């Protein structure tokens, strides 16, 4: 495969999904300098196809041992949280509004006994509109200068008309019982600038979950949380 091969596929009327699959699975050598990009765009190639050609070229010049899996760069370029669908495409998870309400006070041993205000995060509705089955591949595309470690993966406690999780100023409050912990451990791996990926494994029990962006739990007027349900 080369630039001319892709142009021929586009002119033949083949869809982007088929062209992208061909680029990602077939050996190829692509020229993606400034002049070539202008030529490709003039020939009718979409931004998704051009990005795939550029990513393929990057993987070829990366010094990777034969036994290692080559890095596959995603075409995600908007801040948000995504899951990989059955077709292998990153699909955005819609956020919901989270309301933060003040509760009592707790003493944190991590902060030398400093008393901090307890807060509860609440999302209206008992269920998320998005249902996913494990294992689930998740991608975080973060704002500039923000790391994935600043996000929090939480399990909701279900009420009759809403979902809640418990937090305190500066982080998530951990319940004493392991099965009742509001925070779910996760280990994101940086795969590209501002891009982190992790997998929700089968060992995570079903329920309602959310991924909380940094800063949301530290303000009284709430913010947004990316929600989904894990079904058995």
C-alpha cells in the first residue's frame, strides 16, 4: 500500500471504515509531508484516512523490537472519555451532571488527622443509558497538562431515583468494607500525548460506574461525570 493505492480506493467509492481497516492491517509505505497532505486532501481523502496514514508512517519509524506489539495511535482528538465498541472504534461516553452536596465531617489519617468536609456526589436517575460488557477498553483524552491519575473511577451507590458516591475535599472517601468502596482502582497507561488507556477486567463486579474528571469533587456546584453500567 502507498499514497496512490489509498487515492484509488477513495476514487472507487470505498467507505472510510474499509479503507482504514486496509491501512491498519496491510503493509504500506506512505509519504505524509506537507505537500503530500495537500495532494491527498485535494484528492478527496477524509481527515480520518489521512490520520491513519500518518499513524502508520509513525509506527514504521518507531524503533520497536519484533517481539513487541506496535503502538497503535488512536484518532481521538477531543477531550473526553471513550470506550472501544465491537467494531474496534473508540466511541465517546456521554457525560452526566453530578451534584455535590455537603455532608458531615471526617478525620483523615492520611492528612495527619486534619478534619475535612464530607461530600456526596449525586447523579439524577438510577441507571446510566450506556450498558457495557466486560472486558471494557477505556480511553481518556485529557486536557493539556492533566494526567490520568487526576481522574477518579467510582462505583455508584444506588438509591430509588439517583446514584451517589461519597467523597471528601481532595479525593474519594474509602468505605471500610472492600465491597463497598466508592473508588475502583485502575491503572491507565499513556499511549500518546494526552492519551491514556486502561481495561475494566472481568473481576470488576457489575453495577453503575462513573469516571470523574479532576476538580469536580472540590467545588460545591458539581460538574460532569462520564457514566456507564456494567452488565453481567
